């Protein structure tokens, strides 16, 4: 924990940040390994240039003291948080902070009472401090991500086995979730899009029954330990519809182009352009309706985002998805998604499951 706090302070010095304020959530969890119960009572971890302290609701005090020796300035419902916040700012040497970094996922009224306690500071969100550190995964984090990717592989195969004529999307999803649970993972999300439903990128898995000739898009993730998984694969029951092979081949080429473009020192938008260029050249550009990827860490969607406009410079240790897709409304959709960790020579894929279509006779 202290090493991470020291790393935050290094980023603070490099970016002229006087104070970092984090609410209960994934930034705090990444930093400390826990976070207090996130409710409406103002609760913040304040990291100054030399000291850190909690603004802590008294109802959470006992449980948090068992987890950390970080000093606390506590408040109760009768007296409110203002006095305790000022004391915490004074303790951390941040009462005169001129430029602060605010947790972008923190409740807005937490941020407002902090800003009102200071003398009109300038502020930014955490991209240059905690966010920059979270984007780069260390080896222990990679081990957990890899473990989850392999569980995801096996859960996907359980989903394939559940596909049959008359099975509903929900039934296929239930087989997937049961597999996650059998390996000690908690299901995080499950998109099963059969037939025309696959043409909606974020389809809500429902009661539609799989029919012969259907394309089935499956996008799933589970979490064992700290980090989740995320992967999309394709299956077809019976004879595929006209054009399916061509579309799948285009999406596969787009994945490969994005993989080839993803190198340390390259901007994220160049990876998006590589995938998008393949799909556009093949005549399907208007049917690729989302970004090429997103970072994966404690949050399933987090920086870096692989978009057409992102100028984030990719670096070793960053973990993100590459997931181009083509969506033909009323017919089917194809998306192929890999989670990769960026190495010095390019991306390493976490999954070991082929991207080839799973055909079911």
C-alpha cells in the first residue's frame, strides 16, 4: 500500500498536484485494497504532499481502523463533516492547496464540499495521478488477469455446449454463469445475442429461442479475486446465413490489424484506425458503431480507451480490449474480442480460446 501511495506522490510532484482526493470506489480499492461502504455520508482519502488522512463517517470508523493505520478525522450525523474535513486538510498540509486532483467517480457533493473548503483551487481528475498508475499492471495483477481469462475460456465453452435449437438466450447465459460460479468466480455480465439480436452491441440477454441457422454472439466476463475477464466469441447453429463467413473474416482481419498496430509509444487512436480501416475498406464501415477497445482492470471499462480520438500513448503493462465488430440490423452481428497486455514487442493475448467460429451441427 505504501509503495502505491509513494507512487501517487511521485505523480503529484511531476504534475504539480497539491492534493489527491479519492472517494470510496475502485481508485481507493486499487490503492488500499479496500474501501469504506459507499453511501451518502462524505468519506474521502486525502493524499497531501507528505501525509494522508481519511475524512471518515463515525459509523464506519471501527471497521476501517481494523484495516489501516491511516489517520482519520471522523464526524457524526449530529455535527456534520465540515470541521473534520478542515482538520484532515490541515493534517495533510493541504489547507492552502492550489491545484487538486479529484476522483472522477466520487459523489458530486463530496467534491463540492472539498472545493468549498479550499480557496478556489484549480482542479483536474485523476488521469495524471492514480489513473496513470492504474493503467499499468504489474506481474501480480497480470497473474490474476490471466487466471480469469482462462476461466472465461472455459465458461465460453460451457455456453457453446448449451446452444441448441429451442434453447433461450437466458438458458445459455445460465450455463455460462453456473460455470463461473463452479470455478469460484462471480459472473460480471453476460451478453447472449442470437440471430438478429446479435446486431445490438449491448443486447440484453432475453427469452428469444435459438433457431437453426442462427448466429449467436456471446460476450461474457467473470471475476475471481481482484480482476475480471472479458471476451467475445461467435457460434453458429446449423448452416450460417448468407454473408456470415465474409463478415467474420473481415472482423478477424481487423483484430489482426489492431494487434499489429498496438506497440509501446503508439497513440490509442492509431490502433482504432488500424481496425476501422480494414472494416471500412471492406465496405462495412458504417456498421462498426463503437470504439475498438477499452482498458480492463478493477473496472471492466477503464482507461486506456481505444477510440478514434484518444491520444493516450500506449505503454508496457497496459491491459485493454481489442474488439472490432460489424452489426447488420435484422440479420446478425459479429464481434471478436481479446484482452491483451502490452509487452515491449506488442500485445500478449490473455485468452487461449480460438477466435474461429464454433459451428454446431
